[in-house]
C-alpha cells in the first residue's frame, strides 16, 4: 500500500539546508490493515517523516509510492489522508465535541447534507467512545478524550492513510492501551487502510503489528515489537533509547541494511525486498555483536499453505477518495464558524462592543474643551476671529489624528492574533483538504465587516457630535475606512507569518506605535525626509489626506502653520493606502501558503 524507498530530507533553516539530514535513506513498506509504530528518541526524525507522508514537505531524494504510484507524480488525495497532529491546540475549544467533528466533515467531504453529517458524526462518536461527551466544550475535556476527538476529526472523510503523532504520549497506562486498541480497530475497519503512529512511548509497542525504530534519521529496525529487545540486546524495551545512544546512527543503519532481508523473511513483514535498496553482500565477522541469526519458519508445510492462501486471497478493492467540498462551501462554513466562535467568546465580543461604543466617546472627550470653536467655524467659517481660528484648526487636526490612533488600535485588535492563534487548527485542516484561499477568504469575511462597522461608525459619530468638520466628509470617511483596512491587512499579514499570537501582537503593537510617532501630526518632517519615510507609514496617508481635504476651508492656513509636514492629496493618500492594503494581502497569501516547519 505504502512504500518508502531511500527517502532523504534536509530541513531548511535560515534559508539554507541543514548540514545533517533529518531523514537519511529511510526505507520500509506498510501493507493494508496494518498498525505501525515509529519510535525513536528526541531528534530521531519521526515528525519530519510524518511531514513527508502527509504532504507538508517533500523528500530531497528517494521515492514514496502510494498503491504503486510515485507520490511526486501523483499525489495522495488530501482528504484520503487522516492527520492527527501532536498539538492539542488543533481543536476549537469553544465548540462542542459534536460541532468539531461536523465542522471537519463540512470542510473535507463534498456534497454532504446536514442530516448525513449528523448521522456520520454520531457513528464516529459511538465508535470512538465520545457519545457521553458529545455536548461538552472541547476546552473542558480531559486529555484522553481530547486525543480521541483528534482521531475522530481525522477520520471524517474515511481516509486510507491515517497518520498520528504522539497520540498516546503523556497519557496514563489505561488511556494509552485504550487509544492503541482504537488505532488497531481503525486500521482494520476500512478495506484499504493503514495507520502509522509516531510516538516516544514504548510501553504499548507489543500491540502494534510492526515497529520502526528511527535514530537520527536512519532506520535501525523494522519488525515485530517482540524482536526489539533481541535485536538491540537489551533486557527491556525501556532500555532501547539509551542503547541507541551508545553507537552512531550510521552504524545502526548499516547494520539494519545487512539484516533487513533476513528479518523480513523470518517475520513475513509485508515489504518489497526488490524495491528497497539492496543489502550489502559483504559477510560480517562471526564475532560482530550486531549480527542476528534467525531461524526460518519451523514448519515448511505451514509456510507453503500460507503462501497458497496469499495467492488465493481476493484482491482488495480500493474505494474512491471522497470528493472535496467546493471553495464556496468551505468559505461559507469557515465564515459561519468564525462568527459563532465570536458569539461564544464573551471577552472578544465585549471588547468589540467596547471599541464600538467607547472609542467614539473617548475621542469626543479629548476634543470636548474646544468643541465650541468647531461649532462656530461650522456655523460661519469666514467670521472666525484669530482667537477662535487657531483652537479650531488645532481641534480639527487632533480630531482626525485621534481617530487615526483609534483605528490603528482596532486594526491591531482585529488582525494581530487572527491567523497566528489559529495556526494549529489551520495546519490540521489544510492537510485534510482545506484550501488556503478558502481559509483567507473566510478570515476576510469575518474581519472586513467588523472593520467597516467600527471605522465608519467612529467617523460618523464625530461628524454628528461636532456638527461636521470642515471639508469633504465623504473623503474623510473614505480615508478613515481605508486606513483601517490597510493597517488591518498588514496586521493580518504579520499574523499569518508569525509562530504565535503573542509574537504577532507584540510586532503589531510596536508597528502601531511607530505609525503614531511618524504620522507627521506629533512632529513635522521636511518634504525630502517625508518623501523617504511616509511611503511606509499607513497612518500618515490617512491623517494627511484628511488634512488636505480641508484645503479650501478657512482653517487650512492655520493648520499648515501649526504642522510643518507636507500633506498628501486625498487621491495620493488613497492610492498609497490601496498599495498598503495589497501588500498586507500579499503577506497573508505568503503566510498561509507557507508550510509550517516540522519540529
């Protein structure tokens, strides 16, 4: 079913391949109905190996065959792979167990009705022991139940290849035995399925059909668990990792290359010896402590009967891979799910309500002492005395600038964590068939309405309270909204390229602080220096474009005297804001298309 032939892989760090390969000449085969464990100490390469099998990365050398076809030429259908990541954060804590499974169904299985999805969800929960916690929020589940749910989510599209990473690590002995029993059931419950589990837990190995031992990217053993202690000359299986550390990985790998064929013959491991790299014909010294001598089957007749049975066995019919949902279906579901998550997160929706109602009021309080000057100017701009004109000009300038500051904060709040905090969920769903474009559109369908509501209301509120600032109100509102849109996209792009929500938030807050300092309202810039700095400052274009929109008003000469910054015209400002918005979107595309580095 699955054959790995001399696979090698180097990680790329700092733009360069690492000197030491993560995987070096990995070869083994996995038959149908098989449960395989891949074990090894820290740094053995099992995470990188699952990355190759799941399609998150590609081999530098060697071949990966899936049902006889080279995956490099004919990829495994994405929803024919069930991937269970090591991270326990790959589920939505605010959704129930049932909702998490149904959400995975709508993203991975095309053309399924709600009734069929409900039936399939109930079937999965029953088979994996989740029916008693169906309505529980994931955030309240025990670790063992969360692991069962991760497995259920991976099985929604009935994949032929199930890849699990550290699914039993950290569990108590009873829970570990139950999970391994479930994996055994999953492997045999499908006519053409294989299950591979990469783990560092050694206690449950006897329950697996075969075990692959990896050490520093080299295969050191592949066979039944009962032969591990004999092969490595250790008393207990728990002594395996210290034993591996006693010799270089290359020596262990070379030894296995010499012994592999005899082991496969002795234990009837389902591997194609011809496809794998040939073992060395060089005889080892009789005293070599690595040498393992295994007798063949003691009963030749039974062996012949076994061979006859294999010949007479019917060919396994491979069911077709499940069709993926359309792009529109995925976008629609992601949008609904995101708004549902906002509704259930009290802290988030209360924060948004606070920004929607509190920021306009805060802006009003900051300009309240000079509000009378604005109203005088609005009533009769030409009759303003100097003692009224200067406060009115200053108030106009600061009103717009304070609005820009509020918009910057809202942009950071809306975009900085949106993708980075969701990265584990996205990586799991992408391996299962979620299109990056659908994910991005789903995020935009959530962020853009929030942005438009918050920025437009902020601008309109101030216009109503002040009686209307001088100049073109339509241009000012457009510039305010575009400033929010551009900086939100930049924050979203930073989020898409950050490894955590905290790191993304820190970068975005720092950038917003620099925007405030360099916008030109707090300190003036000569035109030459401004031409160098201002193309990179989103806040400058929103604020200065709004200032220039007041060019034909009585307050504008006073504004230009107060601020020694060159103003961009509204057309120039809108153009630059569109460029910033486009750059933010490009960052988003790059970030969500980039495959997260293994390990």
